[in-house]
C-alpha cells in the first residue's frame, strides 16, 4: 500500500493519514545506491594506486582557482613519482 500509515476509526475502516509518492522514494534510493557504488569504486581505485583526475580538477577549481591544473598525463606522472620515487635519496614506498 505504498508506505501509507493507517489508523483505525471507530467503524473498523482503514483511513489513510499520510502517503508518500513511491517514485520519489525509489529515485532517492537509486541515487543513494549510485553514490555508494561510485564511492566504493573510488575506494578500490585508491587502494591499488589509481588516482582520480576528475576529483583533482574539482579540488583545483574550488580551492585554487588562480593556479593552473596539471594535464591528465602530468597528474598521473606526478602520482607515480610520489608513490615510486626515482630520485636517489628520496624516501617513498618500495615498489616490490
């Protein structure tokens, strides 16, 4: 009965007090599920070392609008260099 709340009047008939449209509830649940899945995918990508370029661009636009953002190729090169440094003496994670 589409998530309605009922009360019983004196004559034993059900009376609808409040009813929410099913379409908006389903839409909210699908948006929540979509958000959950995208965050989960982002989490797995970060676990294996794949950085999110779109998040970086959004961050640069919001917090550093005067600075020029790196290109996608520069961004991924920067992330690889940060994770596996090639310069001698620079402390980083071991690739093995």
